[in-house]
């Protein structure tokens, strides 16, 4: 558009401005919901209140995650992991996902609730929660209380270096199943008494120093154990040198706050000199299951179940056996939370399924006695002091419960130093 003097007119803003003024006049007098209340200028600050339907509630200054209204509703009871009576008890380690309330959040699985008022029912309920509805806040990992035992393995792999000094005193029926010592002529030759033909080495002592390495990556680890042994046979005999080398793997297949389940597989390689009692002259494998069970914050149970299977050797002496180990760990003192002292009561059982050994009979016949139906069982205490999660030292002992059947040592002692990296 041109003006009368021929110049061009600029853009006009009057139209939009008049429309905006008209809308403002129409909205005058309308009421809007109040989002925030006035905050006092003195005293403790007040968290702003939310208007209805606009903002979620605040609790302690932290924004809560909305819960599922139907989560935890069940005709079976008030809540998984809750004791009877007392209404809605607070969540505990046995109730990682509470029934109803703020414990049930979108993305978590619903739990089928049940009442209980005994230790057994709480334990079974906790195992069910662990398997079916795991705690989404639990972070799997190695903890000191899981790995206290001296004769029982931990279910959780961890990168570490271990130096162990140990001894097995008064070991009887030493050729049983060729587990530690091979029978003659591969193993030590028995010495007859003067003028008779009876074995004269009723027992043997073994002194051992070993270096154990475990290299872990997440839930999987490889292990390597190399012992150096000194053997002393009653009435003479024995030797010193490297014993059988053991290599293996370890993995954790299930891990929650209450329960850990792992798998292990070991292979023993015949490195030790058999004639001196340093090795058994055969290859063996040992697949196993490793279990950890949290009883409470200061008590933990370690368990191992494995099957020792030999290959080679002098038939019919080698034979398979079931090995069971368990350790009840308890924290008894701490200098501070990073330096706790644990005590443990440990059990070891060796249950022979086949194989045999040489009894104390005549040398000429080299007799055979079956091992089937027999067992070696041991029990003893141990202590372990952790100096942060990197270092620890421990000592333990086990004593034969049925020495009449023989043993891997009426008395067994171990001292360990471990460093984790």
C-alpha cells in the first residue's frame, strides 16, 4: 500500500493487538486452582503443597514413585515376609517387595502373600521372595560374611590371591580310593616289621603350602591351585615336592540378598611324585554346587556339594565319592565396620560310593578292602579377621568324628592369608 506522497506504508500491528485485548477482557474474573501456597519467610521451610491432580505428593523432600493400587492384594494374607498380627509391619530382608503400599511399584512383579509366625515359615517365605520376586534394589556382589570358611568354598567368585599353610596329622587308611595316596607299587611301599609280614605304617603326616589364584570377571572365575608338600610316613618314608595341580572354574548362576547358588568344576592333574606320597597318580574331576544362605545380618551359611570322580590309577582302588562341606559363619566383633572378626563352625563329610583301600594285612597278598558304605566326617572351628575388603587372615581346625573308619587326618590345621584385587 502506498501513501499519498508515494512512500510505502509499514506493517500494521493494530489488528493482533486488539484481538489480544479482547481475549484478556473475557478472562477477567475467572478463578484458577492454586498450585503453590505462600511459603513463610521465617521458621523452617515448608514444602510446597500440591494442588489436586497437578503434582504428586512429597515425602521428606524426595519424590515418591507411584505404587500399584492392586499390587499385593491376595486372599492368602496381608503380606509375604510379614508376621501375623500388628497390621502392616515394616518391610524386612524377608520382604524385599512389600505387599501393597509404596513397596509395590510399576515394573516390579506382584507377590502372592501369606501369613507366617515361625522361623521355618519366614525362611521359606524369604526363599520364595528371592526366587519369584527379587528385590530390584539389591546389588549382587562379594561380601566378607559370605567367604569366612577355611574348608568350604564361597559361592561368589572374587579375584584374589591366597597363601595357605596346612597340615593333616595321623592320616590312616591312606590308600583309600586313591584320593591322596596311590597303593603299591605306584605309591609308597609298605615296610614289614622284623620277622613278620604286616604293614607298619598305620598313619601318615602331610605338611602343605599352597598358592591359590582366582581371577574373576563378573559372575565367572578361573582358579589355579599349586601345592608344595612334605610327607612323613610312620616307621620311615616320605618325601617333599610339588603335589597335584588343581585347575578349575567357578560361576554364580543365581544371586539375591538371601540366597546365592554357584557351580564349580575342578580338575586335578597328576604332577606329584607318587612313590613319595606327593600325588595319587591319576587324573580326577570334581563338579560341584556352591550355596550361600543369609540367616541374618551377622550370620551366614556356606555349603558345598561335589562329586569326586577319578580316572586311571590301579584298579580296583580308585572310586567315586560324595563330598559335603558346610560352614556356619557369625560376626563376633569388629574394630570398626571395615575390620570385622568372624567365627565359624565347619563340617566336612566324605561319603565313599565305590573303590577300596589296602588294610593292615600281609604284604604278600596285597589285600583289598571295599570303601562302599564308609565315610570320613570332620568338625571344627575357625576364625577370620578382615582388614577392609582387600585383606584378611584366618586359621581353622577340623577333627575326625569317626576315626575308627580312618580319616584324612585326625587333626587338620590351616592358616591363610588372602589379598583381593
